[in-house]
C-alpha cells in the first residue's frame, strides 16, 4: 500500500469519527441552531469519510491488480 492510500484512509477515519461524534452529540438537548449545524456538518463529514474510504480502497485494489 502506498503512502498516498494510507493518508486517504487516515483522513477518511478522521472525518468519519468527527461526523459520528457530532451526530452522537445530538443525543443531548440543545438549541435548534446547534442541532441544525451538528446534523448538517455531522452528516457531511461522515459522508466524506465513507466516500474517501471507498476511494482509497478502490485505489488500493487498482494498484494491486497489475
């Protein structure tokens, strides 16, 4: 595995954990603005992490198919 793919997996993990953390923080009562921001940013960060992980896995597979 190249270092570029390793970095992509690491960034994917960071964004996935950040998004999941923001969404889990919604379990506590909060104002409507905070709920809106945490929900939007959490979903976007989690989605970014998933897409980056899929992309890194595809790059890894393509680099080993040779």
